[in-house]
């Protein structure tokens, strides 16, 4: 069964710092077996990244 985990990235008003945070978080989650499924940037300059692990049914 596929399981998901959502992670909120901190305030990052510049694209470069947002990308760095996303890359760091994605690499940390990959070490735990998760893969990045999707992410969205909010109007408040935060991001929500969704990671998945396991096989889809």
C-alpha cells in the first residue's frame, strides 16, 4: 500500500532559497525511502511537498 507524507517548507521569498530547501528535504526523505510526488508553493512563500513510499495497490 502506498503511503504519503506532507512536509511544509519554511518561508522562502526567493526562488533560489526555495529550491535549496526543496532539494535538501527531498534528499533527506529519499534516504528514508520516500520519493517526491508533488509540491506546491503557497501565497505566503512557503511550500508543501508530498512524498510517497511503497507500492500503489
